[in-house]
C-alpha cells in the first residue's frame, strides 16, 4: 500500500516541483550518501523520507503525505532488516 501511495504522490508532485525543491533534493543526496557510507541505517531511512517528502509536498496532498510518512516510519524496522550487510 505504501509503495503505491508513494508512486502516486511522486506522479502528482514531480511536475509541480520548483527549482528550489530540486535544489533541496540535491542537497539531501549528500546526507543520504554519508549515512550509506557509514551504514547508519536509522538516520539513512529518515533522510530518505525527508528526500522523498520534498516531492510529496509538491503534490499538495498534505493528508496523503502524512499517511505515507506514517506508513514509512511504521515499516522502517523491516526496511532496516533489508539494509543489513
């Protein structure tokens, strides 16, 4: 369910993103790379959600974005398992 909602929010948000949104996402890539390099899984997942949330916010569906964030956090323990060595 979460994956489907994320895809839908991305489809709605991507065409509406501004240059500032894109710049924000670019700057967050450095954080993602840092956490990936140090294998700091918890902060990596939070940074991944923050990265995606920029696009979701552009979709202008705040309740749906909040639902996706909640589902992302609720499933993060399973995502951490998939990120193990």
